[in-house]
């Protein structure tokens, strides 16, 4: 570029940037407009955002709340703290707990610092109640993180903030309600830690408060937690009784929250009845899953990622400011855009020759790189083909096993039961002693029925087909636990998924458990399963002897190649953390394949 070209380019840039909008001035003018909003306008705006939040339009509520937070910061501390709490609650409701914690903690610190300065008489603002609600949200957020990530620091923080609520001095109805929720949460917390006496203590405290307040909905939820404790203790009759009591409390309540509670109560009731060999359990299980399918709101999942990517505090503020100044700056922006476009054209022309020459020099290098990529693609195709062949083999086996199992369970078992009934009826035709052949035949039929049930369960778990993954895993843990190894489960809120997906996930878990039983010499093992963001998170751990991954991972004995191929075809992730004498932790993440929805009658 010669000297004249440089001078021309410099002058052109000066002209372009002189014509661009004065952003700082525009921001200042629009910001001052928002800072002039009076208290009544701010209160009305907060009420409007709360309505949007209650309608679960979380993305819209969050955008508006960010703007209100900024405009109320120096004008009205009541609105500022309430908006801060609302933003944290939006993140909480959309499962972005770490983002929510930032706002709840900021509120706690600010409220404690400003408590003496707040005008508590104005707008009936009770800073103590807001502080209590922030403590509860913080405890609940850390509790959720503890369940998801299994870290000790979350356990300690959960108990710290729950105790803040319990130790709160106010005894009005709203404070008691917050304490009742805390007691209920602590019950669930200690259930997951297998501290059932503490869990029972806290859930009874929660039920007592809800009962005194005639809050049947939350009382039913507390009864559900209490019954679950007895379910774990295998007192199935008492669990069934309490589940039915909870359902009776809310039988006429058709609110969304009540329907969700009913779904959970029906699910657990069905398992208790199944354990009692009351096969009306199947009917209750279907009711539960139908309710869950009907209520499920898929739009909430992942929405916070979009919001965070597009609307942090500064971006939301800029968006509103931009809309306010849009008309005034339209011509200037247009001219600036044209100037920038012209600048790009000039630079492109000036450097076109250099780009062309550089491209010529790189042609030979690109050719060699292309050849390398082609070789890599060929290797990938070969590898993918091997994985597909392996998975086709596994799919064929699973499909065949399922078909045989269903035939044995639903057809052959029914025929044997019918034959047994006919023999039983035949007994009544004999006035005297029944022939010994009938007794022997009935005994043979009974043994054949048991053999078929066992074989059917071995091929494909009947609990899996009837009740789903959650209960099939519990059944697996019960089946394989013995005097030498104890297998526990920690299963979060799961649903019914597409049946082949459930079978594949179950078979993956079963293969890992078989490896533990055969090779680990472990005394305890844990299966943890949870759902978040459209994915199933599986964690299987044991306290066994572990193994050297470099030496063992290629061996057929552990079946790791087949498991890895299955997970790849399900587009999942798979990781093993182990070493000699240090146990093993397996982590699997599987994108969920949804069950086809059914409508409630």
C-alpha cells in the first residue's frame, strides 16, 4: 500500500467513525430515563413480571427482571431485593442452581447489611420474611446440586442454610410454612443418606405443621415422604396405607401441583403393591406414568442456556436501551453501516492480490492435508461399520430376547395357569379321594410356571417392561445383594422412556453389575441414576480391588467393547475411573429417547 492509499484510508475511517452514533451519550440519556421511574411504577412493573413468571414464561420474565433490577438498584431497595429473589427463583425453576445461588446469596448479604436502613413500613416490606425465603432457596439449591454432583461441599452448605431457616425466630404462618418445607426437604436429604430415623423425625415435623394449617396438599406430600421411608424399610403394608391416605387428602384437588403429587404417590404405591404381590399395582403404575406424560413441559429444559447466552444483565439492559433510541439513531446507523461496508470493499480490493498469491502457495499443503483427511475418513468409516455391525448383533439379540420373554410371560404362563384351574375344578368331580395323578400334575405345572417366570425375567426383566427403569434397577439391586455384597440405589425423579431405550440402558447397567459381582471382590456397590437437561446420568461405584485400565480395557471378559459400542450408538458418553486397590467408578451419560405420549382418558 503506497503513501497516497494510506492517507485515503485514514481519511475514510475518520469520516465513518464521526458518523457513527455516540453510544455513550445514548446509553446515558436512556439510563437516566429509567432511573427516574417512581416507586409506584416500579412496584407495578414487578407485579407484571411476577405474573409472567407464574405463567412459566421464564425467558421473558428473566429479560424484564434484569432491566428492573438495574433501574431499582439506587431508587427502591425493596423492589431491588424482591427482583433479585425473583431472578434467582427463575434460575432455580429452570434447574440452573449455581446461577440462582449468586442472586440468593447477594440478597442475603445485602439484606443483612441494609436491614437497619430499610423503611419497613413503606409498602409493607418485611425484610425478615424475604431473608427467610432466600435462606430456604439457598438450602434447596445446594440440596439439588448435592443430589446431582455428589460433592461434600454441597452437603455442608445445604445443612447450613436449612438450619438458618429452622433457627429463625419468627413464628407467624409464613415462617412456619417455610420451616415445614425445610423439614420436608431435610427428610428427603436424610433418606438419600440412609439415615431413616432422622428422615422420619423431620417429615413428621413437616406433616404436623401442614396439618395444623389445614394444608392438605403439602400434608399429602409429607405423607408421601413418610411412606417412602417405610417402603425402603420394606414395611410394604404400612407404606401402602400411608400412600393411600395421602392420595385421599388430595383426591378432589386438580391443581397442577396436586396432579404432580398424585403421579408420585401412585408410582410409589404401585411398587409397594407389587411387593405385596397385589397386581393391581400395574394399573396404578400406568396412571402414574400417564399423568407424568401429560404434565411434562419440554420447553423448560435447556431454556436457561439460551437465556444466559443472549441475556446477561448488561446485554438485557443494552437491548432495552437500544429499543428506546432506535428511531433517533436509525439514519446514523444506516450511514455507518454503508461506510463500514465500503471500508470492507476497499480493504478487500487492496489485499485481493496478496490473498491470491498466498492461496497459490498453500495449494500443495492443502492437497496433502486433503489426502490425510480422506485417509482418516476411511478409517472412521471402517470403525463406524464395525460398531454398527456389533450393535446390529446386540439389537437382534435384545429384540429376540424381548419377544421370547413376552411370549413366555404373557402366553405360556397364562396357559399353564388355565390348565391348573381346570385341574382344580376337576377335583370337585371326585366324591372320594382325589387321584394322586392330579396332585402330581398340579405340582409339575406349578414348577413349570416358576421356571418360565424365572426364564422370562432372565431374558428381559418383567419389572422393566411393566414398571420401567427406576423399579427394574431397584429390583436388580435386591436380587443381586447378598451376604458378601450390598448393592444400594439412589434414583432421582425419572419417567417412562421409549421401551427399547429402557432395555438398552438396563442392559448396560446389568453388564456393569455383573462385572462387579465377577471381578471386583467388592463389599458394597452403588447405582445412582438421575435425569437432567434431556439426558440420563448414570454413576455406578464399588469399593472393590479395581483394575489397571491399560491392561484390562481391551479384554473380552469385562465386555467393555460391547458396552462402549452400545453407548456410542446411543450417542452417549462413557468414562471409567479406577486403579488397583481403589475401587471403580463408572459414569455414563445417555441422551433420552422419549416414550410416545398417551392422552389421559
